């Protein structure tokens, strides 16, 4: 008996989740090993910020050609080819003896991981109805955050046991194995049209025409702006500067900082599984869910401007859990952009938006490194000035998002 359509979808989901978990690991893992990498490669805070940011700059720029490539060549082949680049970049980073070599490894990782989530969502657009897409995308982001989780306390433990180089070497080898699995097992679309998910038959527009359609939509730019600041705030904490903040201003060890940041990952995982339901049942809108969540995130992020250091240690896990829960509302950007564009150009739409998501992460991490260095290193004044940039940006873009077109949930 052939597997049911539901069984095929779950197999597809779990296979793609394996590679997305690794994507998230690479995004956030530098926060925990920042001290080790800085010591071995003799990096200043500004150089560390550049090393963290380069992955996201490359990732963002890679969105421009990858979107049309996903629509034309097919997401499975794009993910597989990019997976090979990620494997090579991981191997290079694990053996880096200088900043230049480490940067080269991070560049390859940035290119290699750039296509995974958007190509996955393109596949989902063929396997799930538009009404199911929000739930499926939220679950995928939740699954990816297992990599986020692995990049906190578990990575800190592994680094303490075998060092950061061996830890990243193992991850690179695992990346190669998962890439082969993707190539062999993933299907871009069902081999037969399911009764519950009729395909949308539309002619594919050319690359420039697709970008023109997207660029003329004012709501796209307002969505891109809030997405830029959403992910910039998240990666400011989880991707790089949350670890140094906890170690230098609160006095936690590397392992203690990793455990604390792990609560952000837990919150993101829990929230990603709930946001679609909240959007459907409470706000009845993806747009309003995104807006309320980002305003709450900005309120919590203001803790890094001073009052976080006043909290007792027992309250810190609750605080970082709250950061993760509010960050998770950012995944609403994906069903919103899915509703904006036809399925024939969904890859281009998703990657166009994701360009701003990852650009926000790059600018926040590198820019904050410059500010911290300007204030003489890891000082309270330096962290306060650095974190004020992403927090202010999130508040401004959230207010501007009030003028965006509302996207009702489940339509």
C-alpha cells in the first residue's frame, strides 16, 4: 500500500527540518564560542562583530538570485547544491587559523544556508493549502529552533569537552550527510494533485517582472522594515551580543550564559507552535499578531538598556523565555508574504522579504560591535548604546506597520 498523502507530508517535513536545524545552529552558535574564537584568532570586538555579520550579509545578498532560481530550477536541487557549500564552509571555519580563513568559511556558510528556509516554504506552497501554510511554516521555524537550542548550552558543554574546532567539525560532517538525504528523499511537489490542496496554475513571470510586482506594493516595504528590525533584535541577543552581555555585565560563565540563552530558544520554539493559533483565534489577523508581538518584544529588549542587570538571577530565565515568546511572532511575516504573491512566484516573494530579514541581523551585529568598540570594549555604556539601536528601530518600524494592509488569518 502506498503511503497516504498525510504520511508523505510528514516525511517531507521532518527531512527538511533536519537541514533547517543546522541552519539555525550556524546563525546563533558564535555567541557561545565568541570568547574562544576571539582568543584563538586574536579578535577585537569590532572584528568579532564583522565575523558574525558577514554570514548574514552574504545570506541576505544571496536571496536576490536564489529566489528566481528556486522558482525556475526547483527547491530540492537548490537546497542540495547550497548544502554542499555549507559543508565546505563548516570544514573551513573549524580549521581556521586566522580571521581571513574564518571569514571565508562564514561566507560559504552564509551562501549555503541562504536558500534552505525559503526553498522549504516554496515546497510547502505546493504541499499545503494557503490556509495550512501559516501552521506549517510556524512548525518549521519551531523545528529549526532546535538548532538554536543546540547552539546554546549543549554547544557550551561540547566546547568545554572537546573544544570549538572539533565541535564545528562534527557539525560540518553532519551537514554533508543531511544534504545527501535531502537530494535523495525530497520532492518539490506531489506526484498527484491532492483533493484538499488544488494547485494554483499560473504562468511564471520573468525575474524582473516578479520583482516589479513586489516592489510596487507599499505593504511589502512596511513588512520588510519590521522584518529587518525583528530579526536584528533577535540576533543581537541570540546570535552574538547576548553572551558577552551576560558574561561581562552579569558575571555568568560561558556555560551559564549558554544556559540562559537557551531559554530564548525554548520560548521561540513554544511560541512558533502557538502563533498561528493565536492569529486565527484571538487576533484573526497575521498582521495584528505580528504588530502586537513586536511591540512586546521592544518592551522586553529595553532591558538591555539598563534594567536587566537589576533583575535577580532567578528571574533571568523568565525574562529570556519572554524574549523568545515575543520573537516567535515574527514568523507571521511568512504567511503574510505568502498571501501577497501567487504561488508561481512565491520563491521570489519569500527570498525578497528574507533579504531584509538577514540584512537586519548583519547590520545589527556588526553595527553593535562598532559601537561597543567605540566605548572601549565590554562596558555598561557600550552595551547600552549598542542595544539602543535595534530597540529604537523596532519601535519605529512597528509604528509604521500600522499603515500596512491587514492580512486576515486563514484566508
